[in-house]
C-alpha cells in the first residue's frame, strides 16, 4: 500500500471499490417482485452494474418496474400487517394505550430528574463544606497524567481515612477466608516446590470472579486501590504460574494441558465501544489511557460510531495509534461535512437519509486503511476486531462481523452498516473481497444492514461465543443512555463521600426512589415491546433501544454536559477534540488498577499457553532437544510479563477450535483429571460428571454474610 498508517496525510482511497459499492447500493431489495433467482445471483457476482443515465429516469436495468408511488418522497415498503391487528380489541385500544403509557413515562421521567437533581445537590453540598476535600477532588479531576491522578487519589484516601479499609481482609462482599487460605497455600507450595499440588490449587482459583474479587464494589470504596489481600493474590498467582512454566518437574505435555484448561476457565478480556454520534470521540481518550499504560485488550468491539473508532484501533499497531490520537485527528473527522440545509434536506427527502453512503465510504477508507478485511487486520496487528450490524429485515438475526464470521468482509462497509441509523444513512450492503483479492463484491447475497445499536450495542454474548470473553470493559456514550446512568453505591474509584452511612449516594431514600422510578420506567417499556404498541418507524424495530444491555464488568461513562448535545451531529474542531480526549482519559483513570489486576493474570496464562503450544501427550524422541527448544520459548517472554505481544503470535491463543473441542473428549478429560490427581473433585476443574465443560458459574458462587 505504501502509505504510512500513522500519518494523517496518508490516503487509502480505492476508487474501483467505491464504484462497486455504489453499484451494489443501486439494486432494489431482494424481495422486489421484479427480481428472480437469476437476478439474485447476478447481484452476488457482478461488480459493475450497467445503469440508465437518463436525467429523467435513473434506475438500474435489473429493475424494470416502476413504483406505483410517483411522489418524490423516499420510497418505502408496504407496511406488513401484524397478526395482532386482526383483533378488534387491539385495533381499538392500541393507540389510546400507547398515548396513555407515553404520558405516564413522561411523568415518571420528570420525577426521576427531580430525584437525581436532589442527589447531585446533596453530594455537592458535602464537599462544599469541606474546603480541603473539595480542593483535592478538583485536583483529581484536573490531573494531567495517570501518575498525577494516582498521587492525588492516595492523598484524598488518606485525608478521608478510606485507605484503612484496604488493610483489613474482612469484607462481606467477597469470600476473604477462602482467598486468604488460597494465597497462603500457593506461597507455601511454591516455596516447597510441590508443583503437582500447586497445579491443583491454581486450577481451583483461576476462573473468572473467583470468590468475588472482580466485583466492582471491591474497587469502589477508595479513590485508588482495593483490598491488600486481593493485591497479594494477584502477585502470588502470577508468580505461581511463572514457577509452573519454568520448572522441569512437570512434563511439557502436562503444562500444555494445564494452561489450555485454565485459559478456558479464566476467559479473555474485551473492550467494547458503544455508538453515540459525536459523543463517540470520548472513546479516543479511553483508548489513549489504556495504550499509555499498556492495558489495551486485543479483542475490540465497536458499534455505530464506536465501530469507526474500533476500526482505526484494529488496523493500526499500538505505536501507530499513540501517534494518531491527538487533537489534529479532527482534520480526518469530516463525516458530517458542511452541506447547507437545502442540500442535505433535498437528499433526505429523496432518499430518506441525510448523508450519502458512498461519500461516507470514501472517508471511512482512511480509518480502515482502504479495503482491509477482518482477516488481513488480524494478520497485521494481531487484534480481533468485531463490528455489530443488524439486518434490514427486523426479524432476521444480527451478525457480529469479525475474522471468524466474515473474514473477507471489508471493514469500512461493516462500519457504514453499523452506523446506518434510520434517517441518517440508508441501510447498506456489506462488501467482501472476491477470490482474486483485487475486486470486491456484495457479501451475504447483497442483503442490506443497518445500525447495530438498535439491538446489540454491546454484543457480549457473541464475544463470549467466539472468543471466550468473560470480562468486558465497556465505553458507553449513547446519548439516550447517559441520562439514566446512576451507581447508587458508588463506582470504581468513585466512593460514596457521605461521612455517615456510607452505603448509598444521596442517602437511602433518594437512592431507593431513583431505583424504584427507573424500574417502573423499564416495566412500562417492556409492556410496550411485549404488546408491540410502538409502530416500526422507518421500517425499524425501536423496542430494544432502551432495554438491551449497555454495560459490562467495567463500564465507563464519560461526563457529558447538556451543551454537548448541541454538537451531537457535528464534526469536532481541534480544540473540542482535545477536550473530548482528555475527558475520556479522566473517566478511564479510576479503572486502570482493576484492569491491570485482571490482565496481569490473563497475560501470564496467555504466556504459558503460547510457550507450551504444540506439546501434546506424546513425548518427543529427543527429550533433551525438546527441552532446549522449550527453554528458548520461555526466554523469549522473560522480559516484560505484561508484554502484549504474547497475544499476537497466533489466533489460536484466543480461539482454537480444534484444541478446545478436545476438552469435551471423554478420554482426554479423564487424562487431564488423572495427571492433576483430582479424580475425586472434578468440580474444581470446571467439568461436570459427564465430562462436559460447565460454564454455568462464571465466577465464584459462594455467598458470604
């Protein structure tokens, strides 16, 4: 390609691909009565469609019938009649019930606003009376770097006497007795070099949210820090894993099996970027903070505007990203453009969309380095990019585009599809590289796709299915979600500041009312969805807009001011982008310790998985030569144990279908239990009695009092 990926002046535009994309968009939908099987086949294979260029009739030659609607307004399909509409009662009460419900929702929303306002005033008054505390909080919010943030946070914890909580093991929200015993056992067994028994202990504790240590509340009592016991556990686990990796008292095949099992049990970490129009630029600050502290996960998901940023992050290396994420990047954010009202309104009236898809594709190609595919992206950077898209047909399942489901799909086309909000951009066709890898053609028989935020803004279930993701960091900036976000027991790195009764923000009654009203709103929204009271405007199902899952294990909510809504559909200036990046950084700082503790263990496991990969049960004819090769692998990773390069060696490190299928094999399972010497306790391995993987408990299920 020749261009520098880290340069803002680089160009990756492919005119032939843009032309093929425009031709694919020119086709009518597959359910058009004028389309037959032969025409459908041609949509998939042809990259250039002859068109009539008459000024009075611009139509593809494959659509020879004219719509009976001669209006210049956007063409829409005939609305499908719902089965419920055959009911006389439904027909009579449908809209009256909808109006009454919406009015009640407005009343509830107003009440919710009053409650949130009272909590906000209450919290501000507490620190207003405490001059020193107020100054420290202000310094914390204005920290210029993570190091400065940590130093100020520690001062604030000491001033408010919050750090004393860290030194005491006891706490009701995690099983501290089991954790303390586990740390003691690992340290003792490692010191005595009883590695066979150490394997059993590690197998028991290396799983997601073991004894509740990944509960966000464990990081919500201080501005910086968690229980000292959790820190000791993390340090001892990493040391024990490295001891297993380097010892010669355990066979290479046993090490290989051990790391494969614990990798499956512990799972992977993913970063998910939500949609949110221009609010998505806050994601840049999140990415920058993670990059500067070497904590960026290799699995990245993006939806709508978040998909464009995820595409940039996925196609560039971490070094290239650090050069790109700066205020000057605003010069590449020209999606909105400067079209006058009469121009874009005319386009909207004719097409039903404010923006032109081909023009957006031209701009998006810089973000994705031309027509880079998901497979090519992984080969270049080792990252696993996922873009959430929704089919134009409201009843069809969604698709998470990645190197597994659509390896040859052009990333820029999936980004456009994920951003195709009704009224903003018409549904688009996904494009893929043809077998010659030089031309592109429609993907999935030319079906059209639209905004992923409509149904799956944060596709955690799909990420778990494809990559065994069991821990997620979500950057959430959707404008319709931000107004309802409230953590009544504090958030990670944001403890409750009340001097007495440090349980709920604003006090028990306001927090109770906030949750009560929110649940009441959700109840009525679910009723609207269940009985399909809300019409499918713009041929889209809007029922999940408020009812889907919007968060993860760690959810970042950048601060959004009311004035920011004025720029919701506008390109940023350098100054505004700089402020937005800084805003994203600051909201990420409190969570970095939590992420670091999780990734320290995950990367130690991934390191062991990479080093032992390829060593099966059968011993090599030359064991000495095999041991020398193994030690050279270990030495390769002996530098920084946090090195992210251990993830990018092989896709199998994250998703090895052949190897993971072996886990369910009865003979292999029996062997794995046998070498660990735990035939009497199969539960600690994560297996049920039939030898199948048991994923029912994604963490420790013990209850503590």
